[in-house]
C-alpha cells in the first residue's frame, strides 16, 4: 500500500538521488510508517520486466530476508537492484555466474572453495605487506601537500590488497584499478563511461584472471590462486569461475573498501573530536563504526521464490525485494543515537557486510584490516589533514560513493 509520508514518484534506487545524498530522512519515515513498502517504478525502468520492488528498511527485516535464501533468491534476478533500463535480459543472466548472484547449493560449493583465500592465517600473511604499502601510500600523499584523498589514498590500499591476495604483478595493478572503476561508473555521466565500456572492462578483467588461473593450473605456486584452482583433491574453481570471482573482488572488495575509507575520513574531518580520539586511542571498534557510518553498498536485492509475508506485507512470488542496508544501519531500535559518529560504539551489529546468511561478506576481515592499517598510517603521518572542499559524490543506483574529496595533508 502507498505510504502517505512519501512523495509520488520517489524511488530509493534513483541514481540522481545518491549523487546528492543518502535518503536517511525518507528511510526513517518508512521504518516508522511502512517498513516494508512497495516502491513503484515505471515499467522496466530498472532493467527488469516489472513495475517496482518492495523496499525493506528495518534492521530485523533485512536480516530476515538475508538468512532465508530458500524464500528470497539472489539468483533469479541477481543481487543488483537496478540496471540501465536498456539492458538486455541475457546481459543480466550472464551475471548469475558471479558468486554474489548464486543460491545454495551452487553458492555453497563455490564459497567453500573461495573461503580458502580468506582464512585468518591467509589474512595475517598479508598484514605486513599491507602495512608497508599503507605507509608508502600516505608518505607519497604527504609529499604532494594537497590533493584528492580518494585517488591519493583511499583507492590504493584496497587495490593493493586484492592484487596481493591473488598474486597480480605490480606492473598490472593499475589495469585492475582501471577496469574496476569503469565497471561501476556507467551511471555517472561526468565520468564518460558508457555501459558498453563497463561491459568491455568486465570482460577484460575476467579474461586476465582466467589466464592467471590457467597459468597456475599448469604450474602451481605457493599462493592463493593455486589453492583455489589447482587443488584437485579438495575441489577447485574452473578458470571461468575464478575469472568471475576476481570480478566480484574488484567491485565488492575494491570499490566498497575504498568508499568506506573515503567516507570514514570525511566523518573524522567533520567530527574532529573523533579524529582526536582516534589519534590518541586507536580503538579496535573504529573500523566497524566507519563501515556502519559509510555503508558503501546502500542496497542489494532478492526475489521471492514463493508467496510469503514480511513485516506484515504479502510478498508475491517473483517480486523483487530491496534490502536497504543504509536504513538498517540507522535503525534506532538497534543503534542508540545512530546519527552520531562514535568510534567507540560497542556493540555495533551493523549490516555493512551484509545481513548474515550465505552472502555475508567473505572479505570482512580483510576490509577491517585495510581500514585499520590506512587510518593508523594517516594518524601517524598526516595528523593535521583537513578538508579543502566538499566531497563530490558518485551517481549510482546502489553504491554510496565519493569520487573526489580535496584535502590538505599538512
């Protein structure tokens, strides 16, 4: 049923909306009045053969959907809540090869293989190299005096982490960065990246990763790629599966952590008392609050596999259901004073890494490590960093992105 608190035509996946802001006031209204709300769209506007989706805004309901894949599928329409309206269905369906868009039992099989690369031991093995890279990234920014925090600092460590994880040579790392940028930028006309360029970039990244996998199958090394593709007795990924896994890493690992770091720095610089606290205390709780505050992925979606009820609403089979993590992470029934940026917040059951269930973020520990290392390096070397301009936001239907943030480093 329509919510009287919402204006006609409002759409929580409108990319022009996120170019300006995250709609936190509107989320708050829905949590109070219609926590599971039918968000009507012009037929086909999101690239699907339908006329809207159910917006899920409460923390408890987002978790409910996330933990019941038998009722709410990632595979039927993928987890991406909005595509370009001109996309062809076959272009959507090919994305079902990505783990993010799988359901059990296929998702279970692939995840069991992939998680070998994200064991505590594997993450600890990266820490020394990433700490050194964080220090060098920050030192390089300091030499410039002023610059764009996003490209100087926030972009670099997530890229280096993924490259270290899968063994990409240093000479090729800029290509990974370029491909991943183009894959998520097609909604932003200022970046002059068309959907065709984004698709081509995805194909080039997959091809690069498939070649890497083929090399490791022929000549295994003591690295994670070999563990994923060459361990025949333990099950392994095919070259194509590995290619789509790297594609997922490039977006879910690179873009999201980059934006968490960018939003985190902005939060520190607009809450100077928290920056002073971080510099003096370095609390272990800071990374979780940065992710909650940033919520880089505003939303993903599921599709109902049969008629079911959620939050008092009947969800018909085949209807899309939008999981709005940005709303869940500001739910006052779960977070005391959610509008406050508090790096000591504990407990902090945010859904910035997903709402639990089979799709809970595999790279959570790696992302938290990157956030901790880069902010420690910034606090050590750039304690007086300050804003010199307002952040410029990415136009995107589902990412809370910052594309530029001018700062002075000294």
